[in-house]
C-alpha cells in the first residue's frame, strides 16, 4: 500500500492501454473518474512498469535509475507531449523545442542481435543517460506523430467525464470512445435514462 495513492476505489491499478499509439497512452496515464483527475504515476516504478508494458524497457534488464528523477522527467515529458498534441489538434503552431530536449538526450546506435528464432535482426541500442534512454522512444514516437500523423484521427473520448485520448485506427474512422465497454455503454445508458424520463413526464401529468 502506498500513502500517496490517490486512485479512487474501484479504479484500475494500471493506466488504460486504449490509445493505440504510444504518445496517446502516455497522455492516458492521467484519466478522469467522477470529475477527478486520476494520475497512474506516483513513483518511478509506476513509470518503469508502464514503459515495460509498452515494450519500451526490456523487462529482463531493468536499468538502475533514480526513481524520483524518472518520475519527475516522465511527468515533464507527459506535459510537453500533452501541450504539443493539444495545440496541434486545435490547429495551433507547436513549440517543438521542448520535445527536442528529450530527442537530443536519446542517443542510440544500430546493433545486430539474434531473435528467439536465431535470426539476425537490426536493433538500436541506447547508450546515453539512463532516463533519457528510457523516455527517448516515447519522445520519438511523439515526434513521428507530429511528422506524419493524421490529426483528424487523434481524438479524445466523447464521454463528458473522460479525458482519454486515442489514435483512431478503425477502418471507417468513426471511433468515439476510449472503450465501448466503459464510456460508450455508460453514455448510451445515460442518454436512454434521459430519454425515458422525459418521455414519461407528460404521461404522469395526464393522470
Ligand atoms: Zn472514455
């Protein structure tokens, strides 16, 4: 148990993976529940676990990093990415310099490796600062999104009590919800309740 845990009871312990893009899921480490912002990142370990779940840090070799620094820098990157994506989505100019700081710290070189089947593959090995190496792929995914992403497909869940983002990769590009099971259904249930209560009112007045 953690003292700093501010998750509401019933909220999942891990950030949702509904963004269909690393940058979207970075933003989704903050969610909203009952009007309150829920932050899934409380410790450096939370950030490491999130990176591992997104296959950014190899689980076998957890790097030694100062947990508090990783948390602070991870949150700073999240703010930068949020500002960039929100500005771009709103059609404003984006300040790329703040992201460049993270990209410059991400130093890698090509590296030949063998995969599980014994085939030779070309990977990239990071050899800079440990935290910059961990957060670098996230910064790079964001940079790639700014370069060739289709921002009409960068969306925020339409439920009024939800702030989750996603990249709409559906064929018809009509995705509206972070998750149909979560927000789609609760929105439709609320609409149904609204409709049935308004249609039942005149009937009551007739009596
Ligand atoms: Zn939602």
